[in-house]
């Protein structure tokens, strides 16, 4: 079983891991090298992470093309878009309300005039 390539690779990795732990525990020079290497890796990773955190919108736009640009603009100007939409909706609502009130007023005047005319005609026929 140990003669197959996968077994040999696993054995080599385990041996390398054991050698690494022993060297880290026994050699101050190796331990300092590993610690400095790990600090450098962490510093590099934090730089990359900070870059993505600070520039994620630009990266998203570059990756998504025109749709990403549209989404970024909507996000950037959302308050203005929302306010313009509310203003337009209120203007349309007021216009429709004013038209409806005008129709009601005209209908009321016409109906009242017709009722008055019919009443006057009826009264003149009665007398």
C-alpha cells in the first residue's frame, strides 16, 4: 500500500510537516525566519484586502461593464432618484386630483342647473 504514488506523497507531506514542526521548535533562527515570513504574508494580505475594501465599487464596475456602471450610478444617486420619483408621483397625483375635482364641479353645476330648470318647468306647468 505504501508503494503506490499517493501513499508516498502523503508520507512525504507528513514527514515534511513533522520536520517543519521540529525545526520550528528547536531552531530560533528558523522560528524567526518563519515568523517574519508569516508577518510579511499577513501584511501583503491586509494590503490586498484594504485595496479591495476601498475600491470595490470601481472593481465591480470594471468587472460588470455597462450594467455595473448603471448600478453604481443608481447607488450613488439613489437619494436624488428617490426624491425625483416622489416629486413626479405627487405632481401626477395632484394633476389627476385637480382634474377629478374639476369634473365633479362641472358635473355638479350642470346637474344642479338641470334640476333647477326641470323644477322651474314643473312649477310653471303646475300654475
